[in-house]
C-alpha cells in the first residue's frame, strides 16, 4: 500500500470528508452503500479506474467479492454454458483455474509449461485451442513462479474467435492493457490495488447475460452490471481504499509512469541476480515478472541466515512460496525504486559475507 493512502485513510477513519472538505459525520464503514456519500466514493473510484486502465466503453467494470479463486468458478458459470474451455498452464494460479473450471464444463489444457518447471511461456502458436472453445484462459502474471506475459496473445491472429480471459490479480495497474485482445479480465485487489475483499471484473458487454441457471445471483455478471455492482452490498471499505489508490496512481502520472518505474525496479533486481554467484533466478528472460521475482541461494543452507539478516534490515516477506521454496521479492506498484535499491544493497552485502 502507498503510505500516503494509509495516512489519508487513518486521518479520515472516524469522519470522512468529501472533496470540498465537508464532514460526513461518519466513517466510510458506517455509510449505507446506497447513501449519497458512498455512491460518490463508488462513482469516483469507478471513473478513475476506467480512465487509468483506459477501459473501452463497451466493457463493464464490476466491483465484486470472492477474490481471484472465486472467479475461477464464477467465470465458467458465466461464460462456459457447460461447454469447453481452454487453459494455458504457466504456474500455480492457472493450474488452479483449470481445476476449478473442470467442475462446470470441459476444461482442456491448451498448453503447459509444467515440464520446464514453469520457467517459460509456451508460444501461442503452439496452443491447442478447440474450435468449440467458449474461452481461452491465461494468468497474465504467475505470482508464485514469477512468469509474466510481456504481450497478450492475439487469439484472432491464431484463427481463434473465442474471447481471452486473463487473471490479472498480481499485475493489474502495473502496465498498460491491450483491451482489443481481451474478453474478460479479473483480479483480487490485494496485490496491487488495495485491501483484500474487493475483486475486480472487467468484461466485454457481449459476454454478459449467458450465466448458467445455477450461477449464484450475486455472481451473475448481468445482475451485478445492471445494478452498478450494488445487487448485494459491495465491499464498501475496500472500494474506498482502492479509490484512494487510484487517485494516488493518477498523481504518480498514471499507468504509463508506473510501468516505466516497474521496468526500472525489475531491471535493477534481475541485473543484480544475473551477475551474482550466490543468487539465481531460473525464469526465461523473455517472460520474467516485473512484480514477483523468485530467486534461490545456490547454497540453500544459508536461507535462514539470509532471511534473518533481511528482517533485521526491515526487508520483510522475502520467503518464497512453500510450493517453490527459495526467496521471492514482490515489488508491486507501491514499492518505490528506493525499496529495491535497499534490497539489492542488502543482498550484495550478504553475498560478500559468504565468500
Ligand atoms: C493472489 C492471486 C489469486 C487469488 O486471489 P484470492 O483473492 O486469494 O482468491 C488468484 N490469481 C492470482 C494470479 C493471484 O496472484
């Protein structure tokens, strides 16, 4: 989270003020989601997000709940009509999506990088997409394996008319988005946009309104869209905080400026890793994530000492996901370049002491 956002939230935790500085006399948590104060907060957040991500007019932005994992079921319930879907497996998250979707239809594997230990991206030209595919699912950034698409696949160029579904949970707002290649994108807010509890779905209008009869009403994109994300009570406080993050992003210069900053941050860390004799990143260079940088100590018996020293230097949450091991630096939007510089300085010092 950007510190400026946390400070503003703290300052108006008990009494929210509008843009003109007028007191509302209540916390955002105490507002009715149908009251004029919260509607104002919601509309501002919605419009800022549309502007930031340059979402075209024929896409709906839905503020939902349930997180990325719930969308693994909600997407097939809304788009598959019990038919076939194609999944590109590039790490833990796309694997999970495919497994969950198999409960609701035929979830095929179009390509998989599992044999490479999820360190590469299968070239779109090799994907086996069925002619009857309802949609093709990819995970734009594999948070655990540190693999990211540098360009979205162009399904039309592959002769495929099915819409592309992208899980962008862990890199939304970190780079520009080519909406002409996307049918639906979804993501939990907690990596790059705000607190847990808010789930973002951005979906092309023509894909709305085909939900399976067993789809829970609160998860039917048509009902959610027709009710401006207020079919049921939305996660109001998380929307408010995400709205503050959107304003912060605009002040930073928008997504183009964030993307440049994220490129510089990632380059600093990868350059250091690639020139080190102690640390190693195993992901192919053309698909390395700008957000999540997994790395290993060549001498894994030093892992605990590395983490203890990092903690003493206030460098936190560096332990890799348990399914992969090693280390992982998550350098989301809110992490400044200075934070990565401090990390690299610590890693360089630690390496020296190991000689
Ligand atoms: C974190 C994450 C999820 C899971 O989100 P939840 O909100 O925990 O359900 C899904 N996909 C990706 C790519 C993630 O990074």
